[in-house]
C-alpha cells in the first residue's frame, strides 16, 4: 500500500513539474500556452502586460528590427522625402526587394520594401542614405529605441541580420510596435497585404506582397512584421484591434507563431474590453462678455480598458456650470468629466475653454445681464 501511495505522489509531482507557467496575470484553464522562448501580450492603451513569458530576456529579433528602421526612414522622409540611388555599398544578403545598382526610389518607398518583403537591401539603403554609414545609423537606432523606452535593446544592423551585440526583448518590441501604431503612415503600410512602389529610375512599378500571413489568418489583425534567422528562430510582432481595443503580441523564437498569436489574442479579447467616449464639446453662454458663447471641450476622446462586459457599466458625469461670467480666457479650466465604475473613479478629464470672451465694457445692471443671458444667449 505504501508503495502505491509513493508512486501516486511521485506521479503527481512529475505532472505538476511538467506544466509550464506562461501567464503573468492569469492562471485559469483558459490561459493559452505557446511554443515561444519569450512572448508578451501587451495593451498599449494602459501599458499593461496581460500575459508573458521571459518578456525581459534578451533575444535576437531578426527582421522585426526593420520596424525601427522603417520608423526612422519615414520620420526622416516626413522632413524631406529624398530619393535614394542603390549602390554597391548597400548590397545585402538574404531577403530582398530586388534593388539593382543605379535603381532610384524615394526614401519612403524603402519602408514598403522592408515591411512587405523584408528587404535587407531596402534596410541597408535607408541606413546609408540617412546616416552615411551603418555605424552611425546604429547609433541613431539605439537613440530612438531609448526614446521609446526600450531599455534592454541594442541594435547593430538595420536589417536584423545576426550580430552578438544585436538584441532586444519581447517587451521592448511591444513598446516599439506601440510607437509604430502611432505613426500614421507606417501603421497604414503594415496593414496592407501588398504595396506598389513606383521607381524613379528606371521608370517601373513593382508590387510586393506582405509576408505577414496573420493579416489573412486573423480578421482583427491590423499589421505586424515577421523575422527569421537560424540563430533567432521565427520572430513575429503583430497588432490586432477588436471593438475599439488594440492589443500587441510579440513572440521570439517560436515555431508555431501564427497559431500562438491567434490564441493569445483570443484570450486577451475575451478578458478585456474598451470603453470609448467621443471628445466632449459644448457651447456655454457667457454673461457680460463681448462674445455671447464660448466652446468648452476636453482635449481628447476618453478610452478606458476594463474587464470584458464592464464597458456598458461605466458612468460619465459632466461637472460644468450652465453659464460663465466674463472675462473667459482661452485655456481656462472651467469643469471636468468624471468616469466611474461601480462607484470608483477611473478617470477625470479637464474641460477647457477653446476661445476667449472679453468683458463687455458697457455698464449694465445685474437684471440686464441676467435678461441678456437668458433671452439673447
């Protein structure tokens, strides 16, 4: 009998030891596992890590590096979209947008070559045209990465080809993807299944297909970037949006990355929801002012991440007087909006005056001002 009990205890211990711990914030049976050496499921709206594993472990990112190279290229192009002529110095091994010596394209179109077909030649061309050398561009990359908050990242190559000193983390790449989504041109580019580049010289048109299969596999995917080298394994950075909620998923060294991203997103969207309130604006009468009304508004629309199902339970309370006394200055805070859930305040937003109303110099009695307010406003 003792032998049987010992066997059962040993079996139970072995079974428990074999269960991997994938979740940072969840432990229920619905929590998906992954094949990734490191991963993170991240909500950029509130900076919350939903699920993760080894999210701060330094790994090789392969071509997901090109998210940063493309971001820098498009930021530079926004200041002046110069043309780039491909030279021997820009030659690269591996994936390509098939640039030939003497080909000339716009700097912004190199981002299309990087994001669609992961062109190493496009990455090299962007680096040389912007900084003059790979070393100088590497410094620019690392400076930009630091500004994003990527504290465990160091980039050497613009394309993501392996180097011992070229590394990042799943969490840092989630921060980078959040920055990418904030760049309108790049976020639109990575959402496309293909993109056509009009060459300046020779005059031709090349259409490139996006390597990110998740755009077709998962209806809520809004973009991303793939990566692979023998040393890095399969790397994938994506974003998905569902019912106003955007999530970011990063997997590094993951043999089943497509499947894992879908499973992680489905988990995240089943647990979280997004309450969205449009930007508040109202016309408020002004007593004794040169102007009869002023516009009062909140700076931005309100978006709050809450547990799934709580979106409809959020209460909005506007605290604002029915009229104001002149003078009223642009930028004055005259009220606030309070958002609460089950009696707990989640967020407050200031209500500010958009346009001024100077004091009307004509002398009037109190009754006349009140009459003007209610009958002329």
